[in-house]
C-alpha cells in the first residue's frame, strides 16, 4: 500500500527524436495520489544514472519532500535509479 509520500517513477525511450534525430527518453515521476507530478525528456546520450539523480533532486525541490519510497514501473530502469 502506497502512502501520499510515495513516488512512482517511469523512465523509457519514447518514439520521439530531438532536432538532431537522436532518440529521446522520458522520465515521469508522480506521487501515488497524483498530487505531485514531474516529467523531463533527455537525449539518449544523457540517459544515465547521474541525469536521473539530478532530476530526482529537482523533483524533490519542486515537491518539497523526499518520498518514503519510490516504486519503479519498468524493471530495466531499477539499476539506473539504484545508482
């Protein structure tokens, strides 16, 4: 059971490209009750753990709190978020 301070995270490659034709990835974060949402795109070359950490810090700044835990939607994203 998730509480209000839990976040859900999804990070995946979109069928979109930037101006140079590079694939774009999308990070989506929301609270379990959707009272907080955050999203950003990044080029494939930046789709690494440090970028995700930076986005989590921005999400924290916007939400005003750290989540009690983060549920990750796609298993393949777990290693990037764990780092």
